[in-house]
C-alpha cells in the first residue's frame, strides 16, 4: 500500500468529518432547546414563546440542511476511499449506519417539515410532539453513528471468520451496548447541548447589547443559561466516564493522553501540565495532582494505569502471537480441513490484527525480524504531544464553560441582563464550543492510531487502491464545495440573526411579554 495514498485518504476523511461536525453539535443541542421553549409556549399559551421558538427553529433549519448535505459525502467515502475497510468489517460497521438512516434520519427528516410548516395546521400539543420527534431523531442519529464509531474503538460482539476472511457479528447486543459507544454518545450529545447553549446565549447577548428584541433575548438567555449549566456539568462528569472506559479498552490512548511513559505506583497522579518528549520518551516539567488519574481511570486506590513502555512490550508479545495466527491462517487457505492449523489459529486469533502491523515493513509477517517487530510495536503509540495537549485544552474549555454558565445562570436568576462585560464575553466566546468539539473529535480519532479497528485492522491496510492524483482532485473539489457551503451558511445565519423574529409577530409578542402574568391569554386572529 502506498502510504501517500493512505495519508491523503485520511486527510480527506478528516476534512469532511471535521466540516460535518461543525453542524452536528448545534443540531443536537438546538433541537432539544426548541422542545423546552415550545413546551413553555404550550403550558403558558404566551405568544412570546411561540415567537422565540420559531426564531430559533429558523436557525436550526439552516444548520440542519447544511449538516445533511455535508454528511452525505462521508457515507460515500467508505466505499470510495476505504474499500478494504468496508469489505473487512462491513457486516458489523454497516449495520448501525443502515439503522441510523432507516430509523433515526427518516424520523428526523419526516417530521422536520411538519415542524416548520405545521404551526397553524396542528394543535399546540401535536406540534410540540412533532418538535420532540425531530429532536429525538437527531439524537438517535448520533447514537447509531457513535455505536458504529465506538465499535471501531472497541470491537466487541464480532470475530474474524477464517473461511470468509472477514469480520462477522456474533453478538449484536454487545455491539449495541458497547461501553465505549455509550460513553461517547452521552459525552458527545452533552457537548452538543453546550454548543447550542453558548450559541443561543451569545446571540441573545448581542441583541441585548443593541437593545433589539429584548423580550426574546432575555427569555432565550434564561433558557440557555439553565440548559447550558446542566449540560456543561454533564460534559465533565461524562468525560470522566469516558476516561474510565479507556482504562479497560484503550490503554495506549489513555497513556498517550497522560504522556505516562512508565507505569506508576497505584493510584497514579494526573498531569496538569508538562512537556512530552518523544525522542527521550519522558515528560519534562510535570505538575501533577496525586492520585487523581488512578481514581478517575480505575475507580479505586489500587487499580493500575499502565505506562507507554510497558504497553509497547505487551504489543510486542501480541505481534509475536499474531505471527503464529497469520501462519496458521495461511495454512488454512491451502487446506480448510487442516485441524492442526485451525486449532493453532483459534488459540492466537485475538492477536491476528497485531501481525498485520508488520505489513508496513514486510510483505509476509512471518518473515519479520526482531527490529521490525519492535518498530511495529512502537507504531501502536499515537502522537503523544498532540494527544496530551489536545486533551488539556479541551478539558480546560470544559471547566471554563461550567464557570461561564454558572455566572449566566446567576445573572438570569437575579434578572441582571445589563452587565455589559458579561454580554460582550458571551458574544466573543460563541466559537469556543466548536473549537472544543473539533479537538475532542481529533483526540478520539487520532488517539487510536495506528488502528482503523482497534487491535483488528491497521489504518494503512483499509484504504482503497486509488492514485495520489485522484485523491488530490477529490480533496480540492470537496474543499471548494465546502468552502462555498460555509459562505452560504454564514451569510444565511447572519442575515437571519440581523432580521430577527417574524416582523408580523414581534409587536404582538412584545405586548404579550409586557402583560401581567395573571392577565390571561387571548388567542390571536388568523394570519
């Protein structure tokens, strides 16, 4: 395999995935914020909440359309750029994606039209149900996609079939309730809720700074502050759960994130800052919190967190075992009835993927030298400085959002919507949740290298037989297409924000907002 083709295929998928993920978090969070806002409208009957819901739904719709458009290309890339990956694990990986399309996406796409055009055709409770189904569909889409991604990072419920030379499902229940997938799902959707909360709060703050649509802005800010505080706390708590899942399933990723080169005496300390050196295989100028990593990762004072050096030695052992499995598999290709080869393969089948790492250096893993085995073993270590700093920047933003939303909740509770420095800050930090989300995605995917499927299929073996010219053509085409879509998205969003809520309802909503709580609600005349 031409490694230039592999790296360009990875670059193309990373670009499309990162771009698509600009839309996903806002869709996840804003959909449920619409449910909250419309629920208040249904309960109180106050026109201001209908106006608020319809305004944010318009921004949700723009984001939703762009998210769908950018997500479609990602599906095609599995066949175009990663054909052997699709052949090797398509039976397992394809099932959650198919369910996502047939169930979650169709649910979301079916009801999104009713949500936008059914305001005057459905009763209030019926329209609220429609909005809830749109939110449910968007979050179920994330669930099934993350089940597929979680399986790539912890391939449970499947095994390699030497007769078909492919991975096959053995226990779909285990695939569905994969602990890595579940932890990733709740963490990802909580991050989406934070993104939407910052977005709503920031736009509301912009209106308040300019004295426009203040009734809408104050109420939107109150909802965003409460929703964002709960979500930001969830992100940190559920991030802890993700760390716990790494201890059992992705030990090397955890060690790389912590730049832990040697196994420490339990319980291990958490490195706040430090400067990892790949050449010296050490981390300089560490500042640590004693016991914290051990408590987070093992939920105990005695659990051990293994270091990179020890995990590399373990990888070496698995590569040697995988060579035996590879040799037995080659014998089975010649004679399927070879009982000795089948028994030998069954004994070492769990390490076959590690032998595949050697194909980067030698055509036949059985002929690999000790030096090549060690090089392959060290290939199991992701880029330590990148993973180390990505995690700390992402975690730092997570704690920042907790403090920010706590302050926002306080100001909303005491009805202080005129604190200029806070409003300006709310506007300025609008991009930060997207920065954190993108760093989280890069950390998750970059941290599991060199594996496309953890311990099963190396990334460099999963790519299609394309040329460098073909890949550069598609990368340039996608970049131009997505650049154009980005301009359209930003212009539509800014135009809708400047315009504000529906002009024909603003005056009536303002009168409704100014009414006394006990004044009751008079139905509006037909529009």
